[in-house]
C-alpha cells in the first residue's frame, strides 16, 4: 500500500495544505490538539473533493443509463458474433461510437477520487511514523498525534500491536472497538447504497447481464471494505465513511428527483408529479420540465408508468407539451358548468331527452301536415282510358289458366335459378 501511495506523492502537498487550512479554522473553535479539529478537517476535505466531483457524478449517471439502454443491442452483437471475438469487439466499439457512450465514464468519480484517497493515507501513515509530510511540520505533527477520535488516535490501525498503540497514548481495546464500528458502518453504508440502486433505480422491464453484475458488486464491495478496512488508519476510515455517507445521500437525491426510466423509483416519482401538476396546473422547476419533455418526445415508446402519467393528466383535463410545460386541454376548456364556471375533466356526452308518446304523435302529425301533397301523374290509375281496363284484366287472367300445368311440370326440376328458354323453342 505504501508503494501505491508513494505514486500519488505529487498530490500529497496540496492535500496536506487543505487539511492544515481546515485545522486552523476548527482549532480555533475546539482546540488545536483535539480530535474534533483534525477529524472535522478530514470530513471537510471529503466534502470539498465530492463537490468538485459533482460534474463527473452527473456524467457517470448519464453513462450508466446509456449502458443500460444499450444492453439489449450488446447482447444481440454477442450472440451474432460469439465465435468471432475480434468482430464482436469491432461491433461493440462501433455501437459505442454511434451512440456516444463511453463504458469508462461510470468509473470516473472513483478514478478521480483515488489520488486524494492514497494521498491522505500517505499523510496519516507519515503521522503515525512520526514523519513530516507536505506542509505538516513538527508542531503540527505533534498536534495530530495527540488527537483522538472517541479515544482512538487518528494514525492508529486495527492491526496495530499494543506497543504501537501505547506509543500513541491510547488503549488497544479502545482502538479496535472504534475501528471495528467504523468498518461495519463503512461496509453497511456501501451495501445500502448499492442495494438502493438495484431495488429502486433499475429498469425492471429489461433483464440484462448488467443487472447480474450490479448484484454481485452489491455483495463484493462491502466485503472488500471490511477486508481492507482493518489496515486503514482511523483518519482514513473517517475519510471513507464520510465518502460513503455522501454517496448514499447523493444517490437518494438522484433516485427521488431524477429516477431511471422504467424503474420503481420512476413510478413513485410520476405519481407524485401527477398529484402536484393536477393540483397546481403546471410543472415547477427545470428538472420537472425536462422529465415531462422527455416523456412527450418518446411518443409510442413510453413505458407503462409514463403512459399512466399522460393518461392521468388527460383525465384531469390537462395536456403535456413538447417543451415540458403542462396546459389545460381544449376539451376541458369547452366544458363549463351552468353558472359559467369551468369544470374539471373532459366534457361528458349529453344524452337526448326521451319524448313522451303524445309528443311523438304530435310531432309526426305536424310533419305530415308540413309535407306537400303530390299531384297525380299522367301514369296514374285515373288517367288510363276505359277501354284499356278490360285488356289489362284479360292479360292478367291469361297466365292463370296454365298455372297448374306449369307447376306440375316444374315440380321435378331442381331448385334454384333456372336457365331461360331460347326464343326459338316458343
């Protein structure tokens, strides 16, 4: 570990300078030689570093979600070129280039934080070995060695011997109890952060190998912290515990306000957003508008929770716009109450009133009276000449004479349409 820490010695001086500046402020409040002054200096160093890493954290979230989206495509490439590893790698790189995704972006905060971690370890290890480091001179070195956190010196470790702990004016039992509690808290906070990510902020509609990897890391990381934690000085444990608590709070904020699409956290968020928008009639803040804008842009590709959100707004007479705002829909603007006040929701279909029998009869009678009577045409029965009537009667009577013969002749024929006789056979 000392060899690795020495590789980051170029950052040891800036880290020691930041700790000394914070110690000057807290020393004036709690005393220069107290554990509160040195412990809060380390905590403040963590907060300062994590604030500087917020842009990288945002980039990490975007990269992680992009990787989750690409998992189905990556799986198809792996199955298609499972016998050609070189072609598989080329297609993967092509997919990353087309989508603008970098797999290493999700590791940027950890990689960027590593130099500060090893530099702080080198500073605290030098204090334990009674060596000056960076801007920490002899007087500051003596002050840091006297500082105790809950009875454990900043430079003490769980694996130190009784003689080493006695040299730092402390008890071995106290050191091991304090370090064991800090290691347990450090591992538990890491486990809860990872579990929170897996149970609430993962798209449950897509089953990918990425989820299995995250589940493995959820159990591997806490074990790693527990194993390596027994070799960390108390000051480093303070640093790492503060980092885990910050990460846990930061992750809770992201899950609550910007959840992953398709996750349980998104369902809870959209439910809260629906209640707020229907109550106030508008979205608040840039973050809410960005989420509504993304949902509208998806169109038919919306997931179950997003469709439920859009339908919920429609039932309340609201419509989400392409710019992320929410306005009153035209259908609800038409619907008004009898006193002129607007009603909520889409207008109800008006059913026609049922008429009584007397009303229907009077309406039919009025329609008959209003309809003009047509005059008889030239082909009406009254205009026919009298001599044409016997001829017409004779013509009607003629077919009846042979009706019986034809019916008997046709009784043996098959049913259906018959072929007409040719004129020559008449």
